[in-house]
């Protein structure tokens, strides 16, 4: 059952990711990208990380994709699509095939070591995934969390300054 | 039985598709979306390995990757709007202001 769900979702994810790179209209690419994000959220649920699945849908499929689609529609790129929309297909294809060969070789020949941490399925079932994430984030990773908030503030200010007509 | 290797193989395939898109497309927003595919494939690796090792740290890393992706989206799209105002196109062949 799990295997069927995995292969079905993986097929959908791979095909929609491929169509992101091949669709002529950017809006179609964006919709395919949302499908990929939803498939990845399914994988996160299968990996017993339901909080990350919720964040994936809310932040990626919600916030970031709304921003991208907003910009595509604001700039009216559907009309700006030129006759030639790709370049370097041969070189890019060869390089991508090389990347695929190297990565699948490393993943296929090696085995992942280091099992047996303290977060098991029973612990997740007892405490809940959200509580474990919150504990890790606000106890062990408090300083990176604060730095990330500063980063977001700087990004907001930068976006406002960059898109102003007159500084 | 689905092992961590299956997830890493899927993640490798998604990363390759993202690389292919970045290398071959001309529209800057589509290139941006292909980068998002690559970031998401890395997130999948992080969560699969975090589950495999039995440690929460990988999932916190995914959180920070998402933060950086959101900041990147805001700044990158503002840059594209500024560029489109000057050049009336988002074709990467027109990004040649620093060429001589």
C-alpha cells in the first residue's frame, strides 16, 4: 500500500517537475510547480512529518507561489513569450544527465548509516510532531531562528526599495 | 518496503530536472521556479534522512531553507520587476548590461 502510494506520487512529482521546465507559458509552469509541491507534502506526511507538510502547503504552495503568479500576471508575460523559449538544449541535457548519473551512482551504491536516534515513531505518536519541532527550534536553534527573522526583515525592506519607481 | 534510498533517488531525479530547467530556459521567472524545484528536492532529502537517523535537526534545517526561499522570492521578484521596467522583457539574453 505504501509502495503504491509512493510510486504514484513520485510519478506525478517527476512529471509535473518536468513540465515546469517545458511549458511555454509561465503560468502553466507555475501550476505544475504547485502540483510538485503538493506531491512533496504527501511525502512529508509519509515520512511522519505532518507539520512540515502543512508548512510546505502554506508557505510554498500558498505564499511563495502566490507571489510568483502575481508577478507573472502583473508583467503580463503570457503575451511576452517569444518564439524561441529555450537555449542550449544539448549542453544542458548532457550536463543534467551527468548530474543524474553521479547522484544515482552515489545513492545506489552507498547505504545510509547512523540509525537509532531518539526520535522514533512512538515518540512522535506520544508527543506530536509539532511539539517536537517547537522544542528543537526554540531551545536548540533559538539564535538561528532570530537571525532568520532579521533576514526576512532585510528582505522586506530590500523588496520595497527595489520595486520603488523613484528612490 | 520504501527505504530512505527511494526518497534520495527521487530527490536526485527532481534535482536533475531543476538543473536542466535552469540551464535551458530563457525566461527568468521560469528559471526561478526551477530553482525552487531544486530547493524542494533538497528539502525532501533533509526530511527523509532526518527520519532515518531519528533526529529533529534536519527538519529545522528545512525550516530555514524555506525562510531563505521566501526571502529570495521577495527580493528576486522585485529585481525582475525593476528589470522589466527598464528592458520590457524577462529574457535572459537581454541581461547583458555588464557585457562589453
